[in-house]
């Protein structure tokens, strides 16, 4: 479930988007050609906060570094101007050349394309970049202070020559919510090149020499984002680093809040499903690398899908990708009725929208995914050669709820332990709601008690598969999965 602050950010994004009171400066897309295995693929940014996931070597850091070089920093302030050469230099082992970075920038109501390239020895086109405050936080931010040589000397230098930035009560509250601890005060002592974060808790103050890496990085991040000008671009590599799951969720809640309040654009990389699940679908991007080292940019992926592809500890033999959890259970019950012997050999994973499932289907058909894969989309989609359709000509909720007879609903009521009349009335009322995703929740609400919406869907699906669809149809539908497993 997305973070509690996601809905407010989404509403503002949908209402204002690139208007002056929204995000008038926005990095829309990057096309990367000739750099670290990229062959002209484009990555779109479709939401103010985007998390990019993928296995090591997929190219997440390349995207972040390319994004950091999209703009020039305004004079004054703490934002930096990054050159592509800062991130992609020549080394004794490789020469960087024949590279083209193409940026699509939104400037109010118009889009503009900027190209930065390195045909041979020098980067060209950097002077054409637009001005925007940009901040890049790489993984070095989590290096514990007590591992830094000369920390004591640094501390004395900061104290004698530096300045102090005291966090406001609001900022201290953000830090406390992120880490799930209550801090009294926080401040950062800075010199020209060094900074020391100091926290106070229960009347005791301690610097980042005695803080955990998570406290240190969260303090620096909250302070930076609070100080950043409105409309800034903030790029964070491995945003979850050194944070436990609760703190990851807390951090995402605060990042989405700050993105809304200051109209920031935040692009981050992650390996964490806890980070991905805090974002709406439109804020998730997965970089998949196939067996031929081709990259596929997938949008709106589920956290389960991302974890599935990033985890090699697998014992099943066939991946089945579908759109959502309702489709996942639908497929499971049909296979249980038509080919129960395959259930312990497959993994069914909700991926996201039909477009993402179809993209994966094409890659799977070309045998470029790490494991054997069959993709399944809802029945209202057009038939295709790269994916299978669920039974019926509609979304599974409509197929099940609208086709069950009153007698079959009575059997559902028995399974749920409720009165048949009450369930039929609740079902009739729910089906008037245009959004089919809300039907199970509305039925559960109307029949009262502590009924979970998922339990309503599961009971209705069980009865539909057994008594309406039937074992013969289920067996026929399951044949492609049986055949795929026979080839393993």
C-alpha cells in the first residue's frame, strides 16, 4: 500500500502538473546511447517521486548520474553543477566516447530537448543546459563518521571555522517520524567542505561519530531537502541504505510530503520492496536485463515482481505474470481445478498494468528472461501471441461477480458464514459502483463485521471456478502451463 502522503501528492500532480503552482521544471525523460551497455533506451519519469529498481549492473546508477548532469546549478546556494565527466570519466581501463545523452525537459507548458554528447575526447552541449538546483546523493553519504581518518581534527575544524544550521521543530518532527524515535533537537555544523550532524535525545547530545549510519544519512537528507529551493531535482542512490524496513517506510512518507510541499522532483534507486510499495504504480520503474544484455524499461511494476526478478533463491520452474492480486488468485484457482499438479512448480506474481505484462510477454516469447515465463492479462484485452487471456471477455471481477447465479451466491454466503439475502443485497449495491476494484470492499462493508474484502473475492472465485466454469474448461485453459512445464 502506498505511503499515506502519496494520495495528496498524486492529487497535486494530477491537478497542477506543469503549471506554475505545480512542477514547471521537470525532467521528463533521458535517452542513453553508448554508455555502459545502454543502446538508445529511454527512461521516462512520470511522477514527481520515482524509484528505479533492478539487479546490480542493470544501469540504475547510470540513469541517476545522467539525470544529475541534466541541468546547471544557479549561482549561489548549495546546489552543484555536475558534468558528465564527473560521473563517466576516461580511465586507464576504458575510454568513454561515442556517447549521446538526450534529455527531454518540461518547461511550463512546453517541452524541450537537450543533447549532451561525447563523440571523441570532449563532452559537447553542456553549455545548452537549463538552470535548475540539483542535488546528487551517492552511497558515500552512509559511510560512518567513525570510519573516517582524522575525524577529531575535522570536528575541531568545523567548530572553529564553521557555521551552524539548526533544524526547525517541523524538520526534527520529520526526522523523528522517519526513524521512529523522538529527537529533541538537531543541527548541522558546517565548514567549507565538512559537516557534522548533531542530535539530541532525552537531553543527551551526540554527533554523527556516535550515530548509526541510518541516523546520520537520514539527518543529512532531511536537512538537505528542507533547505533545497522549490522545484529542485534531488537524486538519491540506494535510498534505503542503512535503514530498517520501518525507517524506509517512514522516510518515503516524508519524501513524498516534501515533494508535495516544495514541488520537488526526486529520482532514486533501490533494491528494497519496502521502498517500492510506498509509491503508486506510476512511480515505479524496473530495469530488466535479458540474456542478450538488452535492457527493458518496465513501468508500474509491483514490489513483488521486482523482488521476484532480483532474487535468485527460487525452486519453482515457471513464472506466471499477471496484472494484480485478484488475477493472481483467479489463476491459482483455475490451475487448482484444471492442473493441480503444476501448482507447486509455478510462481504467480502480480506485475502491474496490462501494458507491462504485455511487454514482459514479448521478452518471454523471445526467451530472454532468466526463467521460463508465461504472461496473462485480463480478458478484456485483445488477443495476442505473446500472452494469454484470463477466461471471459472482461476483467476478472466482472466475470465472476456478474455471472454467478443467485444459487451460486447462496453458496458463497455459506462459505462466508453470512445470510444469503444480505450478501445478494450487498452484491447488487456494489455492482452499481463504476470501479470494479471497489466491489469486494463494498460487499464486505455492507455485510458488516470484520469481513476482509479479499475473503469475499476468494469465496466468490472459488464458487465460480468450481460450479460455473467447471473442471473441463479449467483443464483446457491450463494446458499451456502444463506444456511449458513439460519442456523444463
